[in-house]
C-alpha cells in the first residue's frame, strides 16, 4: 500500500559537530523518495525469499522524487532495486490501481508487468487513472493551443460564420480598418473567450485515455475491475495462479525436458475454464496428478529409449531382463 499523506523526514544533528543542526525534509505523498524506494525493494525481496508468498501491490504513485538532493541520495539506484526484486520474484505478483488512485511516470516503469511477464499481472479499477503523463502534461505536448484553435473553428458556429465572412472579404483592399481586419479581430476575441473552455475539453479528452477501458484496450493491464467485486476476483485469481504454479513445478520435476512455457501450456489445457472461480471449483487434484504421472512415464520411456540406443549392438540383448 502507498502513503498518501505528506510526511516529514528528520535527519538528527551530528553530536560530534557543534555546527550541525537537525534537518527536516518534507516528503509528499504518492511519491517514491530514496528511503521509501529502498524500503519497497527490501519488502519485495523479503516476501520472495523469506515468506515465499504471492505479492499484492496497491499501486497509487505519481512517480519518483527527482530533486538534486534525491539524485545525490541515489534514488535511481533504489528504483532499479525495485525492478531487480520484481525480476527475481518466483511467485505470482498482482498490481492493482485502486479506485481514485493513479499510476504515473517512473513509478509505472518500475512495476510494469513486462518486467516479469511470467509472474506479474496488472489490473486497474474503473475509477482509477494510469499513464506516464497526467492530462495537463499530455495537453501541453499533444493538444496545444494551435490544435485547440483548430478544434474551435471546426465546432463553434460563431467562429464558422466569422471564417466565412473573412473568406468573403479576403479580396478586399488591405489597410487599416478594412473589413478583413475587423473580422480577424472578432475571431481573436472569440478565440480568447473560448480558450478556457477548450483547455478543459482538452484535459478531459486526455483524461479519457488514462482510464481502465483504454488501458485494457492497449494491453497494458489485464482487466478493469470494480472495487465491490475486487476482493472476490483476487481471491479466486490467486487460488488459480497458485494451483497452476504448483502443477507447473511438479510437471517440470516429472519431465525435465519441458520448458516453463511448455509446462504452462499443458497445465492451461488441463484447466481450460476462462473464469477463475469456475476453474478453481472444477479443479480435480487427483486428475491433475494422473496427468502429471502420465507425463513422467512418457519422459522415462524417452530416456530409456535414448539410453538403450547408445548401447553397443552386442550389449543391448543383456541390458533387458
């Protein structure tokens, strides 16, 4: 979970230096600082190596603190440690953006499921937001004043009339006080009047791209969730992932020639249900063990055949009882 309140970091004075003083550093909520990033990386490593548990991350960060002091205190190194810890994670990892939460900037980068696609999955609440830049930043890059003015002239009836008047008077003699200049002045006044409204429209348009539906369409999250059903969803999702992971581990132990991806494909075929709840309720451990045993016997047969083929011709008859 994430600290959303503003906190203070206190650095005590050095007792051996009379000139030193206590330093109080304010730290904003939803931001990774060097100390909090290190704690996050350490917690992930502890869950992986010591607890051997699935990991649930309630992601609600706006990014890393990038001040000069933070760079000097190696915030980039501790952020990279979060990535290293997730790369090495051997158990299911679920990243969930809660309702009202947002995931921005570098904080998205260090917990993106592409870091460890075999274990990590990302979900977002339908009331959450996610993206590298916030809407205001996107507007400054992709939907600036020229694009907003173009939208005004395409949608506003009054500007359309003024554009038609300007076009009809374009051939008039150029000079101070000509009809064309009067129309241009009216256009500028109208544009200035509409500018605040269209800036809000641009921000709302950019915000639409940060919602769960768009994230799911782009493939950066697995699914959008509603908060009231999230607990039930994750309960059955975690159970299914643990059942699948246990079966994959036993299958690879029974047949060492199988890669992790091949073993996952076999287990997925043995648990074909799309719905996690249906898959968990329909799971038959005895049937799963029979399937694994069949693969173990097949692997033994292949191994025996390979060893038998390596024997000299004269020794093959005595190799069998």
